C-alpha cells in the first residue's frame, strides 16, 4: 500500500520545482497516492498471470 509519508516527501520535492498553492496540496497529495498505488500494482502483478511482456 502506498505510504502517505512517501507522498508527502514527493510533494515537498515537487514544491521545490514548482509553486503549489496550499489549497491545492491535498489534491496533489491524492494524485501522488493514486500514482504510487498504480505503480505498485504494475510492479506486483497477480501470481500465475502472464501479461505477455518478456
């Protein structure tokens, strides 16, 4: 499961690159969390399934 602390660290790094309004931070955090969860699902496909990628 994606860790909220990981997402907060990413948000802090992103904030150094571009200004993020405080009111928008929760939406950015939510997007980062969803992205992390999606990555975790891609890295750990269900056991026994072949995606056709070699």
